[in-house]
C-alpha cells in the first residue's frame, strides 16, 4: 500500500510539474506574440574628413498606428575611443526637427537642429571617451510663410 501511495504521489508531482512547465511555455509564447516588432534603419551616414569615423542617423518604429518614429545619432569607428552610442535622440523623422550632422574635424562632430520640439535626448555621455568631441546647437528656424501684400484701391 505504501509503495502504491509513493507511486501515486510521484505521478501527481510529475503531472503538476509538467503542467506548470507547459502553462509557463504557453504564457511566454503568448507574450512574445503580442510584442511589437521594432526595427532600426540607418537613413543617413556622414563620414568624417579622414573617413575613419561615420555618424549614423537611424530611425526606428515599433509598428504601432499611434506611435511615432524615433531615432538617434551614433558614431561608428574602428577606433573604440571615437565611438558613440545614442549621442542624440529624437522622435519623428530627422527632417521634422531640421536635424543636421556634420564633422568639424576627424574627431569633432556637430549635431544641430532647427526645432527643439522633437528632441528626446541629448547624451554627451554616450561617447566612449573624451577624444570624441560632440557639440550640440540650435539653428534659427526658417519660415516658409507667404508674405501677403496689402494693396489699397483709390476711388
């Protein structure tokens, strides 16, 4: 009788264990299926004067109808000291904030925008070392508004 009881307890324990594993696995698959598919795409590359460093402007999207694009500026280099990750973050497309990236020298990058409205982050700590210099600037916003002339008609 005791042997049958031990076998029954072992079977119940094994059944409970495998049931929990299966339920947990289904739960993980369900969560993975509901997660948004995100992607990052490099939309522009700006090479330094010597061509050894490249500033990459990336945009990403998580596929939601109500979510905006997001992006960042990163520096890729063969020299680890001249690399930078997420030095500047923005929402929307880069042209919406008037983003411009240009190299001042082989190790100095200038990131400028004409509108601060879409800026998400300014991250000078994204540099791997102080050998990479990054300056941030806001340029005056250009207006494309039409000028309306007032004419008076003499009676």
